[in-house]
């Protein structure tokens, strides 16, 4: 991957570029066309590819291959875990615990189960640094709690949730549990206790794999409802001819992640330390949104507000003047309204701070020089916007 | 995505600043999304002579303020008043749905300009 191509890209939490090794495997897979479900010899290569993708994914998770299922993306994995698990309780809907800071692909299916099937839901509110409290989880438990879904790492702040104790407690009480690990896999070493979960979702394009393929760890496949009825693929739970090119990419991305994660993680931590210091010294009065303790968040994410500057305008200026891409905490919506980050709102941050928020997420290709240029460009753009807003 | 027109006026606005001893000053705001624009201007011979703006808001609202200032500079109030809603809307060119609240801002800038000037005349 060319550094020039990626220079200025700081939105790795939205998606990562394909690594060269992944791209190479995907290109090779374009010539493999046999249907993996067919019995003849021409299908063997396809079947071997599917098997290797599943094995690599299982190795990455520390799970058995029989527990790994392919999906089209992280959102599908989240929806499947929630709806596919709660389906068996639909006639006797109980209680669900989740958090107010989940990805919409968790919040929405849970809201659906609440509204359509009558489940009651507790949405845990995080502290001001964006982490839910273990004690709040314990207090929320009810005798009829049937399902728990808590994300591993938040996509906007990078805040790591107390997932180990929550999953262990759910397991101890025989409550079905799910964690959306889409923003954690490939960014931090996973807590060994993650396999206490019944379901873990992930997505290849968040760790240098392709878009269009994700996966779900299922501890006991017999308890999950079928997602797609049909030809019997994915052990009968998700029918459909396999996405061989996507699986080739996922296989390689998983293998790379297993081998290189310690290197990536220390790279992210170094970069985060550097950018934090540079932003603190920028003279812009930066306010950081998220855990102040770096060990409480993934190393590749930093969320901050630039006082007096609208984040949307700052991001647009960075993009058009410096070809630099970041994400924002608040955007204009149709007709006079604004769409603020539900995560920053749940953390209790004020409107102006949310409207000024920027999320920077970097990756394996980000360099220290790029970060230094980013801070210089940020400073210039913020000064320009402050010059527009502030009377002389 | 922003149109080239919005990018140009947002990235390199020409009318940012303050007018010394302005004849007129007014503000447009959107309480929900927080955009705020302040306009100051001087008139001469029933025309907009000097005009400048300050803005705190999204990229498109900053561009809107700059496009407004450019569009009225040197124009007579009679000509500005004669602009149709469609003509005012067209000043902003193509907008994505989330940017369309700036049409209301543009309308408000026109109506407040005329209201301020006409009030003075009365």
C-alpha cells in the first residue's frame, strides 16, 4: 500500500484500506469459480478456500472452526445474533440489557424486538468518558433478563467497555450474551474472557480486509435461529453460495492480524501518545472526549473538540484544503435540525462541545510525520474558522 | 458532498470581517443546528456599498453568507427586493438534502436585509 495514497486518511474506524497481501489473495481467488458446495473435483479448491478462511478466523478468535460463521458484514452479524437468539423467547419476551452507545446495527434490532415483540430493554448510560460501569450492569440485571449486548470498543471514542466481567457474569447467570467486537478486532489484544460470550461480531474491512464480509462467533450453534433458509451453507444457518473472493481476503486479513497485531497495537499506542501531546500543545484549547487513561481505549482512536469551531466545517476545510479525512460528532440534517452523535450525547457532553467534535482514527499505514502535518493543518484550519467567527 | 460553488465560498470567503460604523447590522441563526451569521453593511445611493459577515456554523452556512454578500454588493435595494424565491434559491446552486437548511438561511438574509433598510427608510 502506497503511503502517498493514504496520506491524510484518518478515518480507519469507518473503514481500512485493503492491505497488499489481502489484495493479492483476492486477485488470485477471482480465478476460482467452482461452487464450494458441489461434489466434483473442480469445487475442491473453492471448498479449501472456505475452510482456510474459517480456520484463520477461528485462530484469530481462539475459537473452534465449527463456531465461526460468515456474514456479509458486521451489521448482519449483529442483527443475526440479536434476532436469531431472541427468536426463541418471542412467545415469552423478557428483559434485554444493552448500552446507549452501541452501533445502530445493535440499537435498531433491539428497538425492533422491544417494539414488535414486547421485550423490555435497559440501555446503560456511560460515564462522561464513555465507559459503562460494571456496577450499573449488575444493578440492571433482573430475574427475567434473557439477553445482554455490550460492545467491546466504542467506534467514536475508542472507549473499551468492561466486557470481561460483564460476559463472565452473564455466563454465570446463564444469560445469553453478545459483544460487537467490530471496532476491537485488529486494534487491541482481545480479553481471553471474550469467549464467555455466546456471540461475537466482527467485520473484515475494519482490519485491512475487504468490505462485504464479516463474521459471527457462535458458542452453541444449535441455539441460533437460521438467518437465510435455503441450500444448507454455513452449517444450515445461513444459506447462499459463498463469497469466495471476500473469504480469500478475510482469510489473509485474519492471518495477518493474528501475526501482526502486537506490532500494530504498539504502533497505534505510540501514535496516540504523540498526537495527544501535539494536540495538547497546539494552543487551540483542545478538549478530549473519551477515556483520559490510554489503557481504557483502543490505541488508534482519539476524539476531541476544538472550542469555538464547528467540527463539520473544520472537517470540510481539512478535506478540501489538505486532502485530510476525519469523522465528526455532529452534522447538519435535513431541514434545520442537526444530527448529533448519540454516543457523545449519552456521555453528557454539551451541545457546543459535540458540535465541535472530531474523531481521528489511524492505522498501520499512518506515520508520525503524517500526524505532525495533521496538527499543523488542523491549527491552520481552526485559525481560519475562528477568524470567520470572531469579530476583530 | 459539497458543490464546487460551496467549496469555493467556504474555503476562500471574500466577505469575512467587520464594517466600521455600519448603517445596518442583523443576525440570522438556526437554534436547532446552531448556525449563526452576523451581517454588517453600509449603503450608498440606495445600494449596498460595503458588506461583511461573521459566521459560526457548518461549511454550507459559511458559504451561504459569502454568496449572499457577493450577490448584493453594489446592487440596489429595489433590484434585491425584486428577486423571486427561485432566484434566491438558485444563488446556492445544487445542495445535498442535509445542506438545504441553508436555503432558509439565504431567504432570511434577504428578508432581514430588506426589513432593516425599509425600517430605516420609514
